[in-house]
C-alpha cells in the first residue's frame, strides 16, 4: 500500500519470528558506512533510489547502526555537516505525550524520512540467504536489487526477509520513516531516535538448516533433577556432553543437574545438530512458578533486587556495543542488583546472553506502550481497538519467539502503561499456550485478569506495608471475584524510588518492607541510567543535554530523561551506593557483644566470602583482622563472638564487619565488598547542655565586640574573625536549591513551587537586640521572606570556650506556616541551620561522620561512619541539572583548611549536617547546567541542625513526615575553633 507507514498492520513480507542463537551457518555483517539522504516527508527521495543504477555518489555517509539525529551529516540542501542535537529536527524527549498529533493511525505530512543504500558483494556459495534487521525506528521498507522485500514496524524488535542474492554486486535500499502508525504503540518515556540503530546482517540458510528451536529445561527442587526437551523445526540431534545427553529433538530426558539462578548462573553448553546446521545451546535448568500467592524459583521464594533499564549511551543513544552492555551488567552485579526489567521493550539480544552468563533475573517487556492516550481519556486506545489486534500480537510474538530460550528470562511483561483492552486477553492466551513455563505480568489493568501478579508503581511505604499484609485498598471498578483473585496474587513492585537527580530516598525503608512479606516478590527502581546526551554550549563547554534543551519544540518531557542510578556516562551516583547497601544479600548486625550474619541470598551459601573486622576510634584505625564465620546457608543466620577488642583511648569506638569475595568471580575481583555492617560499641559525645547566661547588658555603639577568640562586626553583629581566620556569618538558613524531587510531578508534591511562591529563597534578616556579658554575646532577631508574614524568630548565643567559641541557636517558627494562601498548602522547611562565608582559599575538608559521599536523613545507610578527607570541589555531586547536593549527615567534627591559611574546626553537639561549596543555594537554583556555576570567591559552609530528606516525589509519593524538618521551637549548638 502507498501509505503503509500509516497502517495498523505490523508489516508485510516478513519471515516468521524465530529464536536467535549462534551457530555454524555463515553470517555476513552489513554494519558499516551506508549512503544516506534525509527528506522532510514520507515520500523520501522518490522511487529511483531503490534501483541498482541510481547514482548515490553525492549522498551523505551514515554509520549503521546509528540514529541519524545523533550523527552530523550534510543536509539535503547542502552546506557543511551539522548536528541536529538541540533542535526540533534532532532527538526529542517526551514522557507521556506523543510528539505527533493524536490521530491514530495517521501521522502528519512532516515526517522526516531517511533513505539508506548499501552496495555489497554477495558471499560465494550461499544457497539461500536471510536478511535480518535487529532494530529500526520506527518503520522500514526494504528493497534488494530493486525488488521490494517488505516492510515492518516494531522498532525494538527483529524482522527478517528472504534475500535472493545474485552473484557479485548487490544493492540494499531501506526507507526509514521517523513517524508511523507504530509510533502510537511506542510512547515509552524516552528519546525519540529514528534510524537503523541495531545490527543488520545476512544469514546463510543451508538446506536442512534449523529454522527455529525451543529449549524446555525444567528443574525439580525435590529431586534435584532437570528435565530437558528441545523442540526443533527439523529433525535434529541434541548433545550436551557434560550431562552425557545425546537424543533426538523432541525427546525428553531427566537427569541430575545444578539449577540456573541469578546467583549461580549454571549453564550447560551443548549443540542442536541437523544435516545442514549446528546451533549452540546454553541451557539453564530452572522452574519459575507461583506457589501459595508467592513467586518461587527452583522451589524457593524469590525476591527481586531489581532495576528498570532503558538502553542508552550519551553519544549513540540506543545503539550499544557489547562492551557497554557488559559494563551495565557488571555495575549491576557489583551493586547487588540481581534483576532487570527491560523497560519498556526487548533489549539487544546480546544483553540477554550476558544476563544468562553472569546471572540476572529478567522481566522482559514487550515493545508496547500507549501512555499518551490518557489525553483522550483512553478513547481509541489500541489495545481496545480491533484494528490494532494483529500489530499488538505481532509485537508479543516477536518478543517471545526471539528470546524464549534464555534461562534468565523468568517473566513475560505484555506492555507498560497501555490502559486496558480486549487484546490483552488474546495476548495472554497466546502466552499461556506458547510458553506456560513463565508467569505473565501486566500492571495497568485494575482487574489483573490477565496477569499472574498484582502490581503497582510508586506506592507509599504505608501502602506497600498494607499490600504485604494483603490489606490493600480495593481498586475501583473491579468485581468481587476479580478482587478476590487479585488478593491471592503475589505482588511485584514494577517501579519505585524514582532516581531523578538527587535521590531517591527511603531505599532501605522500602527494602525492609519488601523482605518482611513473602507475598512481595521484590521491586525495580526507576531507573538504571540517565538519558542524557553529550553536548557543548555556544562557548564550547561540555554539558549533558536533556529534554528541556530542545527549546523550539513542544511537547517536551523536560528533565525527566535524567532519572538514573548512574549518570549517562555510567559514573555511579550516590543513589546506587545507597541501593547497594539496601540490596546487600547479607545482613550483618552487632548485637549484645556478638556478630549476627543472616544470608538473604536466594541460593548459595556464604562459602565464597571472607569476613573481616575493623575498629576505629573517632575515625582512626585501631585494629583489624579476619573474622571466622562458618558457611551460612541461604535463609539461615549464624551468631559469632565479637572480635576481642583491646582498651582504646576514650572516644567513639566503631566496629565494622564486612564480607568480601574470597576469590575472583566472573563479575568482580577478589576483595569486592558484598555486604557490611557497622555499630558504635562505645561513645563519648560532647555535652549539648549549656548553663544559662546572666548578668549581661545591652550592646550599643560601634566598638568591636569580642567573645574569646571571636570578633564580631559591631553593626551586623555577625562573626567576622575567629583567631587568625577571617570569615562572615552566620545567617539563619532555611532554604536549599530544589532537587528534582522537590519539584514533584506537575502539580503533585510540587513543594518547590510553594517555596518560590512563599519567598523561602529570598529571606531577609532583622536584628532586634544584642546583649553581652562576661565571655558571651547573645543576638536576637527574625528571618522572614519579602511580602509574607511567616518567619523564624531566633537567638544566637556565643560563649568563649578555650581557643574557640560555642554557638547555641534557638529558632522558633512564627506566623502562618500552615494552610497558606498559596493553594492552601503548608510550607515545608527545606533546612534549619547556619550559613557561613569562608575565604575562597579554603580547599579541603576532613570530617568524622557519614561518608565519603553525600548523605541525607532518608539516604545515609549506604555510607559508613568514619574519617574522610576530600577537596571541596570533590564534595559536589555533578548532577546534570544543578540542585541541592553534597550534604553530610551525622557529622561529629570537621576541619576546613587551605594552604597557608588557619584551619577552621567544627564540633557538633553532638552532630551536625554540613555542606561546603563555592556557590550559594540560589546560584545552584538558577543554573541550568553545571558549567554555569561560577566560583563566588568564597566557600559557603552550611552547618545544619537538619535538612529535609530527598524522597522520590518527582514521580513517587510525598516525602514521609519523619524526614521533614519539624516546624517547632528548636535548640542546637556547635563549637567553632
């Protein structure tokens, strides 16, 4: 048809979907440099480009695989090569909205279309060839030597054509449309990136070749035996030498085996042999089933330590090489992640082979999401429209048939955020008939009639706990029978803890609930990686491009493309440090003079781990050694004596016990720390009690004020010098640069807008009075925003203390902080603390407390108590969108120093939060990218009584009450010296 790209059909001319596996049949990669020409409409360059005789010598060059919007090339109108990044012609990001008019199945006349050509010489002696495309976004039509082979949609799915080659020179022509009817099925919260972005290859198909095969490898935990049957499209022989198996395809054999799991990814290598071809087999025996309302693997309850994963690279988009995919797998394994949801489409097949080999449970999702139909009230939603049925089923069939032999895949997910519709029933029927060995997931239908799991996204901690107890709220619009069935299902948390910007918080809180209930079979953090692109601004400075950087296009999803546990360049964020601790498979506690070790692995003892202990006093090492811990079976706990610790000097004594790999593993070297526990076993904290001051007199006049080594400005009454150190402050500080989570999602949980509307970032100080006495100074005042009546009345009392001073601050909230006129919302206080300005020559901080990375009140359990030293510039976390970062909770003491300068020492009474950086919170808030942050010439030091937690409200629930700053009369003190 002439407008095939606007058809609800999945394609035409394609071969039947089938499994992919390496074998001895010859292949020829067609990856490389192709000729390319971009046109503004679906007509492309016309019809002539399909023919052998067409002269493409003046066409552009385009690497395949790639996305043309990420590759600089010469436009159709001529001129120098240019990049499309940052323009409406280039990569576009939307979260829920479609980037085309919502008029299914049609797309607009403006439909950028890339015509590709490749001339190649046919291999000698091939009887028959198949042409395979692993992924083309979003619709492709293919010609070989001028003859049309067919067309296909389904961007992240393979399609194949029979390819009648001729001797010598052959010409392959492919027309790729940026938008198509398939676009309506691919609204998956990601960049829209057209092009031939996965591999293209020719496959030899000899006579009597094996066109398809299906490995069935069951495991019985009661007997320890595996049952193997390999179905094949042609008479074949199955051989697994390690198991002594040689049998015909279709036959069944039961034999003792070691099961496959994410912890122990046991693969048995074998072959499937026909007269024309030998296929390599990688067989993993395992059984996945729902038993008594819980998910079991190999006879044992299974709890996923999971993460959602989009495919992304900051230069090449969804075009990934094996090295990048392997890096993802290794980073995941080292962060104690054992499960991946392939959000929201099948990944490159090589990623699944790596999951088989290195060990990751996989929930594989079909290439289907219709989220943008929320803007029609779900009217016309494809899953409920018969005209789309074949396209939806085709996507599921291609998913399953390609990947059905991977033991790592344990659940099929039919779609993401696609409403409801009759076609889901047909898709479920297909899965039940084709592959009953794997349970099925679909989260968005409240009846869950076609799902083996109850599932939600982003519940609060309270909601999750109720779900674990099977005491959750009944969804609207479901029957009694549907609700009864749903309550009996296991619960799978497909998305939680939105890792956007500085976050997420409460990871350990969520994990404690998930492991408390057998019904909850784990969860998947959103998500693995920031979807940012490397770019340069007008001054040539590098930055990470996000959706808001495409300024001339609407709708755009803004910064929601940056929501990963690792940055786009795969640098770990503080969030993954916290997740690694929450997901640690061992729990190590110190209780009543003993060390308790619980093995939370699904399978596998602790025999592969070596345990060590270390004692520190006030952060200084005082002793260490090996800890003898017998091998702990999965699910079991052992208690061993605490190491004998000699008497140490008075101070805070902290014992750390860690478990590390005793030998190299495939995914990490010897010594990699898998789990650790820490406890304070003796302490001495500075007293927070201060005797009341008395006998003072009112301060007046212009004489310099002194309290011990401290000198104060007679007009502002701020500290201006401490010993030989010049400084300024403090100011009562109530504000932070909003995090992405502070902005919420739309109008939901948007506390940053409340702060902006109520002046929290434009506070004005007032001094009411000051009085002084022998060795002390007390200043009282009020801090509040312009144009608003709420504020904080405060007093700061300074006392001489040897060569330093102790500062006691009292803060009392006054005025209407609750039910404010701004949308009748309470005003949350981001922080309650003190801000100092220090000389710009300060460049290093040493502290005793949590570290070394940033920590917050709801995100610190992954950071140890210790003594750490960092340069001030290294304390900053380089989030691609500047925001609050670099806080450190539970700080006992710190020193800030610079070459040739006096050192400033701070002691918490007993602890403080601190941040130190070269710009203020307002500078962070105003900058769009880190390159816009300019050294102010000072170091700004926050010493906070408390800062609000970070949460994950950019999509998830509001920050729990216990992690907010209470608006109540508060007293705290610190010592400076």
